[in-house]
């Protein structure tokens, strides 16, 4: 009996010594999100997997995850899973979720954290804090395991207002469908007016040059196409975050409207994007969920900084513009420079133009 007791003490001491020998080196961690892109307040789960790669059990492992400030954690689901949520007194500080576990050798532990994000943006969870106890539970060591999870919250859809309603129907007496393309045609040239053509086919500028009434010649095989322009440059000193957030929301609503109307569209912006090498840049013409998601993810990553001026943004759009293309601009403020640039685009393509100003909530077109 004494021999057995002595052997038990020796084995216990060895396990105690081993448990204190760099415990974090025997642990592996991974952090993944069940959804990469989400809408604000859309539920998703963050999955943390911790593996004990050693040959001895870990009697106490306390996992602490620091979530971005204002993260909405499902406390009912957390309690049901044995998790403890600590909310900060100061809103700018992270939300902390903790749980305690026993991990056998060569086993994995999975923790699921149910949550949602309150606003648009790119959110990073970069490490897991670990509190590890020794075999007997007398001592505690602290450390962190490096891991990374990224979730992008998309901008909210724009609230129902005059400009959004105009995009779906009419504003006053002007139809958005007529704005985007008066007819699904391409202007090939001009010919003399015969008296049988409707008034809207008359080209007053060409008539003035020719000295007689001239009408447009159309190609009726063109497919309607639009370019969405997002200008993040604001006049004055600094950017107004509220105006830019409204711009991002309006851009989402415009793109979703074009999807509903089955009108192919491209995208240009001068806004920077976090975690995307600083650029959203442009998205070529397309339609469909994948095309829309590429633009929306860029809007979710967008910051309040710009890569170049509004003038250069219009130059980029002009180089890619073909006859008949419609241009829709979302901008913080509607300025005279913006109107001149959009007028030049209209002259270059012959297509219709929109200006949606976030500051005024007003849709204007030509």
C-alpha cells in the first residue's frame, strides 16, 4: 500500500512539473466565423477551437475572448453554453466573453459565441486570452494564442425617403425608368426631321448646328447599362461620417434596385477599403448575387478616406463610358463641379445621369 501511495505521489509530482512546463506551447487555437459578410444586427457565430496537443490533461483552461466594442452578444445562448459575458462600463472598450474547461490529452475544445454586429465596418478578432492552471490547481498562468477572424458588416439599406422612392418609381413627374434609358437603344447618328418622329427624338443641339430640324437615329438592339459612381470626397474640411454612411447605404439601395430591374451595371469609387489593400477601385459590368456581394463587401470595408479626387473619379468613369450608358452618382453634397462633371458624362455618352446627394436627400437628373 505504501509503495502504491509513493508511486501515486511521484506520478502526481511529475504531472505537476510537466503541467508547468510551457503549457501554451501545447495548445493550438483557431478562430472562424460562420458568416464572412453579415448585415448589421444579423446573428452569426464565432467558433473558437482550442486543441491540447500534449500528453497530459489540462485541468483548468479559462478561455477569454475580447470582442469589438458594442458587439451584441446573445446572453441567453451564452449562459446556456456555460459562457460568462462581461460588458464594459465604457462603450469604446471591448466586450469580454469567458468560459472554463477541462481538456484531455490530444483533444479539441470548441466554443461557440453567438453575436451580431451593430454597424457597418470591418471587424477583427485577433487573439484569445488563456488562463491555464497547473495539475493540482495551485498556480495559474496567463497568456494569449494568436488567431484571426474577420467579419465584414454591410451597410444598412437606405431608409425610405424621397430619393429612394424616386429610384423605385417616380419623383414628381419624372420616372427613373426614363432616366436610366429612355428606350433600350443606341444613338447611331442623326437624320433630317420628317414630321413623323416624336418630339423627344429631336436633337436640339444638332438642329442648331445644321440649321434645320434633326432627329436621332437609333439602334434598337442595345441592352440597358448603368454605371454607379460613389464619391467619398466632401467639400470643406474633413469628412462628415454621417453623410458618408448615408452614401454607403444609398449606394447599396441603388445597386439592389438595378438588380431588381435586371439592368447590368458597373461600379466606380474613390473610397479606400480596410483589409483590401486600401482599394475598392472598380467592379466591371455584371448582374447577380456574386456581382452585388462584391460591391457590398467593398462598401462594408469602406473607410472615410479617399484614394483620389472626385475629378479623377469622373475621368475614370469617362474612359470606360460607351454611348447610351446611364451614370448614377452618389455623393455627400451636390456641388456645381459635380453637376458639370455629370453633364460632361451625359454629353459623352448621350445617356441619362442621376445625382443623389446624401446631404439634401434629393434626386436630380438630366
